[in-house]
């Protein structure tokens, strides 16, 4: 048998065997992919209009109950709180709710909403869409974690919290990172969370740390 | 079969050392780097998607590629390491390396053209299992690996290959083995 023919037959045998093993392994693995699922479906993003308008009213977190306690002091390994950071002002109440889009929050809005996260409350929930290593290295205080590329490992614990929340802020690394968009899309379309409750912090971790806002390290939110 | 004298290159090949080197380097690397991709298929899917080579619809194409490719790398790497299906595994891994290298170089050129980053400074996670890499170094490494993979396809030697054991057993059961077929260093599959 010619060397070329031998190589092609062996290559075909190898590929067929590998695909068979791969499909079997994928079927039994708890990290396996769903072959027909569109993992890159993207919800439309609605950029805030005039978020940098200095004449806008100070931010009022609409989803928070009126009797909600004042921003709690964070404990644990919080680092570098920077109360002097100038904030942009804008109001979510000024932004029309678009039925088909995911609303984007500015850094100033995210910072303010983050002050309303309490240990016992679940009205406002931040969700970190980065992997375990990045989350342990540092995350926004109070943020829960869902790695969208292994979401089944996190959803049983986190989804009930999200279902009880009125505001869910998704973020990832910032820059070109799109994991928060994918996560937000799946939360709405795959897990039935109301679109009007889900928000996107596009600046993400990069913008948060760039402003010297507090961070928390370790596995605890 | 004629007993023509071997050329120097074929003589070197007959020692089995070049093939052994190719098997250890290429097979070992593919088998090792396939493991994290198999362990985290979601992240590998994201890396493949970043290249924008495969269409997003139907999603089965991207998903099946993310599921199957690491296993092709693992089985191909193990086959080469053990010396089984040497020509086939060498051909598969060479084809994959050529495709990877073209994709990585294209992405680097795209970054160079859109962002103006000097080519020698471009670095990104190529999805190869090695994290963030300097791309020109990765391309050079891949070229060496391609040469070694092609060597595995071209080599006639089967010294230190498991396939030799099977072919010996087959010949032992054969009524009239040819003299040339009994030379292990020159066996072909």
C-alpha cells in the first residue's frame, strides 16, 4: 500500500475514532457543551444617552425599596475605598426602557448601586462573569460569580438569588470582553429572568479598578 | 525488492532517532495541551469563536469543533507518542498545525492592521492551551512542529514504535516472510 494512501486511511481512522470518543465524553461530562445551543447569541445593547450630562439629577437607585437601609460598610478584605472619586451623574429614570435591549450602566451608576448591596438583601445583585481565578484575585464587593463558559456549576446556587432580585448588574473584564453580554443574554433567554431587571456594566473590572474603587479578594462575595 | 544502498538521509532515518524526536516532541505537546481544552470545553469554544473562521450558524459546527478537536489532538498525540498509526497521526497533526498557524498569523495581521500594533509585539491567548503568547514566537514554534510532523509521515523507520510489535506478530504467523520485512528499522505499516 502506498505511503500516502496509508497515511490517509490511518488519518481517517484516527479522526473517526476521536470524534466518537469526543461525543461520548461530551455526553457524560457535566462540563459538556450542548451541541445545538447558540452560545454566542447576543441581546441588543442600549447605550445610555447623555450619561455624562453633568446637569442630570444625582442617581437614585429605583429598584431599591424606599425603606432600604443606608449603604452598608463593607467588611473583610476590602481594599482601597475611594470616597473622593468624582462621579458622573445620571438617572436611570431618565432612560427609556427598551423592550428589546439590555441597558448599560456607567461606572458612576454601578458604584452607587454597589453601595446598596447588603449581606442579607438580594434586591440588587452584581454578577461577575469572569473565571474562578480572576474572581478570586479580585471582584466588585458583593458580586456573585457565574462563569458563562461553565455556568451549570454556578447556576444552582446563584440562580435562585437572581430570581429574587429586581436589579442584576453583569460585568466581566472590561475592554473587549463580551462574557457579561453572553451571560446577560442567557439569563434572559435561557433562564427566564426579566429583561428589565438585567443591566450591563461594560467598563467591567478594568474600569472599576481603574477608578480605584473597593475590591474584594477570595471566594466570598 | 532491491537492496540499493541507502542515501545519507535515509540512513539517518533508519536509525529511528529523527522519528523518535518527532514523536516525542509533537506527540507529547499535542497530548499535553489537549487536556485543558478537554477539561474546559466552554473556554475552548470561546477561543475558537474569537478567530471568526467558523460561522456562528448553525451553532452545531462551532460546538462540535470545540468538542472534537481536543480529542483529535489527544488521540493523535498519544498515537504518535506510542508509535501507532504513525503516518496517519503525523498527517492529522501536521494538517492541524498548518491550519492553526495560518489562523494565528491572520489574526495577528488583523490586529496589526486595525490597531497598528507592531507585529513583533503582538501577543494574545491563541487558544492553544498555553495562555498569552508572543505570536511571532508561536508561529516559529509551529513551523518547527510542522516540519517534525511531516517527518513522521515521511519516515520509513518504525524503531521504538509499538506498531512494530504488532507487525512482528503478524509476520510470525505468516508462512513466508520476506527478508527485508524482518528488518525492524525499515518496517512500514
